[in-house]
């Protein structure tokens, strides 16, 4: 008797699981199609379509942090070409997608760079940008670009000694010369302001 009940339940349970899997697969496929169109296809130059598609795709399949980075980059780049309130709104949109993507993958290089650059836009949030990028650099220590960007952020914040430390860490890298130039420019600004 007990064995018969189990045999009758196995079929319906398998059917329900299959239906759930089919629905999940269809939703994921639709979200991936929107990601492809936004990243590589016909929508890649249309910010409004990308942001709308990312919103819809997140409702269908919320785990694609790469789509969040596409939306964050599209909004950031669009905001960089705008002025005033529309630019501010687009920067906020970029920040929203950064945070959503970082909640899915806090080690995403693209999203960490974008968040850092968003924070670096304002002098008041520059210390937070340095903190975010320092944390990422500590995790991905051996890539010269990470020390380069940290050095640039520190130099712009007036922390020349820390910027110099970053420069020393990337000896032999093509980024070193550029970082040296940034440090020299920031030193000149500090001298002109009488702060060095």
C-alpha cells in the first residue's frame, strides 16, 4: 500500500518540477536575449532601450550582474554627455544599477570601477571612492591598473605619498608613466595653492 502511494505521487511531482523548469528556462532565455541585444545587438546605442530592457530582464531573471553593468555603463556614458538635472538623474540611474549588480557579484571589476568613478565625481565623496577602490585593489592586488587607478584617486585627493606608493608598485607597467604625470600635475596644483 505504502509503495503504491509513492508510485502515484512520483509522476505528478515530476510533471510539476518539469513545468517549473520550463517556465524558468523560458524566462531566463528571454532575459538573455534582451542582454544580447543591449550588449552586442541593435539596442547597444540606445540608452532608454537598454535601461528599459534591463528592468524587464531583472523581473524575469534577476541574477545577471553583467546586464546591470551594461545598464550602469550606458547610463553613466549618457550622463557624461548631458548637463544639469538630466545628467544628475542619469548618474543616479547608473548608481542604482551598480548597486544592484554589486549585490549579485561584489567582485565585478566593471561594476567596482563604475561605482568608484561615480563616487569620484564629487570631491565630498572622493574618500568613499578611495575606500571602495582600495578594497577592490586589496582583493585583486596583482593587476597594475588597480594600483594605477588607486594612485590617481589618491593624487586627486591630495594624498601624494600614497599615490607615490601606488606608482612604485607598478614599476615596469605602461600605467606608471601616466600615473607619474597625474602625480606631477597634482603636485603643481598643490604648490600653486600653497598646500605642499
